[in-house]
């Protein structure tokens, strides 16, 4: 029983990582007042960029950088549309999702001719699991061995990076001048403007940070979790991350717990497939798939606390003219 | 710079045209990137979509879907709401069509089934929009987010239902049994053989869609409810001050919107597939956003935009036959670019155009 719990939690960590990275990405963007439903597309673009470049260079780190570059590029399109041109941020996000879905499949087929996937990565093109010190020695110790050697050890570096990014994001947003201004621009951009700080530049920086983190999330999918890009491999993870962001009420620590919860639901769904629970029977796997969204809607309905978005989220800032 | 400074034909003609041109230009660059000749691609695309009877039939078939989802988004736009859940509402709408057809197809002819299918799809689509609408109206939770969530919930629900409750006994496919004649709309090719639509699945629901356009026009511009919807969309605070109930307006608008999205299923399920199956919506709901934006939320514009997107769908399919390097994913790329340039970057060319169309006298007066 203990072993099953540890194994489920272990896969929870693996499944939560891309959600967490994308969720933190959305946190930067939305806290600055730019709503981003294009997380999915940015992740997908990054996964493709990372998969393709890691295959060509055989270097996972260059792959990661390529993924981040693709994602930041898409983020800049979103920024150009919604900050510079004051376009509709939802429409822009939808456009980015379409672009990423179409371009990754199209270019993937043109360049690699394997039905939209990238070829399997060579040695070195993929992030390997890291065995923490003494993990092997402690494996047989009861309880601690399970927790340390199975659960904490043996993940790739992006998993650890995702969880380090949580306190880091908190520190940046709540303990630095940049973070204070970023939050201010999401609540009351006019006040920030009055203080002589550029709303545009602040929001662009937030959008770029969002792109970078989404890039890591996408790279994780194609060159860490699996060995290559597969068409539509994000499969709605960007939207689950968005749900998690709302569920977390736009706070970094909450974001981690929300992503762990949604990752846990996913892990349980995989484990429960085809298994009967005494007294209830078999729970359909679709129920677990829908549960993150159902929970978020219930939260939005105000039945478990209240999710209040940043006040200026989704509203383009128009500097007053004389 | 207000919109009133530009002549109407510039606002409704030139600017959308420039946005589209920009989208197609970038699409052309993508084609070049793949290593094909973009002009050949355009020729193939246009020929494939309107060059012969069957192509036109397919174009009109796809356009029918887009008219429904485009109208759905447009109605919500008029109330200042963004219904991004057309995808899920259309999917659930399929249930309504399937229930009507499965219950009636072996008893009555299609023209008796059709009203029930219309009511069923509209009711199911509206029902799927109701919770997001109600939450927006009474709890202030943003309708964009809740409708996105409902798209995914709809998808899971339909996969479950089709794999368990609705599956044809003894079949492995997650789909219902094929409808009998009483659950099939006649193809236009059978009604008007002279047009030569061939095997194109364009069917009678095209006329249902056009009727819906007229009804939406009447509703929005010729009824009290439409006036309330537009007032609420233009200035919610003023509308409430004038005695328009926000809860009522939001909920009713979203119900109409969801109902229209749900009716898309008539074309796909009763008109073409003749059975309820997984993932029959595949993006039509999202493209409805682009259609509504390009059509300026007016039924006439929506019909034109729907035909354009129908051409892209059909022409793109033809293109992928002739140029195997350009897969059907190219359509998704073009759609993305159209949504980007015609939607999100809508105002990119406006400042330059305003400058161009401001008479020099007015400028001089301003400077003086």
C-alpha cells in the first residue's frame, strides 16, 4: 500500500511539472494585466522547437533554449497584439493556439516526414534523471527510503527547476521593485503611468517572462518526459494550467498546490483505469479528466473561496492624450 | 480617433480587406518556407473550393457550420459577452440532434424529425451555455474562463456517453447507430441535381442556417430584446440605469448564443454523418470567433466570412491532395493568421488609414 502511494505521488510530481511551469508563466502575464489563453500554444510551439533542435544538435540544453526562443517569439506576438495594438487578448490567445497547432504539425511533417512527430532523440538530446546523493544506499531504509529514493530522487533537472521557480516567483513578485510594479500594473496601470513608469515596457517584460517559462514547460514535454515531439502533445495541458492559475487565485504557492492536485488527479486516473472500487464500482477515466475543470468552475462560482483576478486583467491600457 | 472619422466603406471594406491581405501574405511566406510556390497554391485553393460543382458543395457545407458558430459568437458580442464555448455547446448540441433522430428516424419522414432536431440541438446547446451565463450574471465569474472549462467538460462527457450509454451494441466504435432515412436531411445534390454538387454533403441545413441569419438580424435590430442586448453591450451601467436587468440580459443572450452553436450539429450529424460520433466539432466553434469578428457581428458579414472560411477548408483539403508537402494543417495556420490579423491586430492599419483619409483641410484646421 505504502509503495502504491509513493509511486502515485512520484508520477504526480512528473505530471505536475509542466502544469506548474505553465501556470507560473501565466501568473507573470496575468498579474501584469495581460490575460493569456495562449499558454497551450506556446507550450506546443516550445515542445516542437525543443524536440527538433535537440534532435539536430544532440544537446538537450540547446534544445531547451530553442524551445524557450519559440515560446518567447509567440509571447511577443501576443504582446504586440495586446499591448502595442491594444487588441483583444482572448482573440490573440486563440490565434496563437491555432498558429502553434498548425505550424508544428506542418513544419514537423515537412522537415522530418514522420507524420508530424520529430525523430527520436539521440543520446544527450534528452534530460536524464538525476539520482540524488545516497539515494541508492538509502533505498532499503523503511519509509525514508521510499520517500527519498523514489519520490525525491530520480527526476530530471527541469522538475527540480519547476519547484525552485515557485519560491523564486514569489520572491520576484512580492519582494522586488519589479514585482511590486508588475502587480501594480495589473491592478491600476494609470497609477503606474502617473509615477513615470512605462506600462508598455513592464507588460512586455511580464509577457517575455511568461514566454520563457512556457518554453521550459514545452521543452519538458518533448525532451525530458518523452523522447521527441508528438503532434498535439500538450493535449490541453495549457488550459489545465490556466485553470490551476485561477484555482490558485493568482498566487505562486497556491499555484504549486493546485498543479500538484491536478497532477495527482491525472496520476490517480491512470492508476485507476479499469479498476473497481468496492461499493462504487469503476469510476470512468473521463470523470478524472474533467475534474480539474469542474473544480475550477465550482471555485469560480464562489463556493470555495472567491477567485478575484487582477483588476486590470484583459483591459488594454490607453494612455490619455491631450 | 473614433470610428466615425472614416467612411463606412473603409471601415467595413478596406480595413478588413487589408487585414485579410496581411494574413494571406504571411500564409504565402509559410508556403515559401515549405518550398512550394504560393501562387500555384492559391490557384489550387481557389479552383478546389469554387472551381467545380462538388468543390462548391463542400465549401457551402463547411460554410453552414461556420454560419451557426459565427452567429453564436456574434449574438454574444452584441451584449459585450465573449462566448468562447461554441465548441462545447455544438458538441452537446449533437446530443439533441441524435436523440431526435434516434427516436423518430424509423417512424416519420425527415421533415417531421427536423423541427425536433432543431429544438433538441438548440436546447442542449443553450443548456450547456446556461451555467456559465448564470455564473457570469450572478457570481461575476468571467464567462470566457467558464466556457473554456465547459468545452473540456463537454469533451469528457461526450467521450464517456459515446463509449458507454450511446454506443451501438456490439460495436467497438464510440458512435451511435446510423440513422434511418427519417433521420437524414436530403442532400442538395438530390434536390437540385443541375448544380452538380456530386458527393458534397451540403444539405438542407444550409437553409436553416440562412433562416437563422434572418432571425438573428430581426432579433438584434428589430426587437425590444435586441435593443436591450445592444444597449447592455454598449454600456452596461447605462443599460442597468435605464431599467434593463443585467441578469436577464446576460442569461438570455448566452442561451440564444449557445442554442445557435448547438444547431451546428444539425448540419454535421443529421446532414452529413447520420450518426453521433466523437470530435465532430473539431475547431468549428473556435473558428466562429474569427467569422464573427470578420463579419463585424452582422449576419450578412457572417455569411460572407463563412463562405471565405468554407473556401479555406475545402480549398485547403484540395491543396493537400495536389501538393502533398502542404498538409491539411496549413488550413489551421491560415485560420490562425486570419484570427490574428483580422481579430487581435484589427487596429494595426487603422492609424495609417485615418491619416490617409483625413482631408488636408481638416488637418490644417487642427493645426491652426
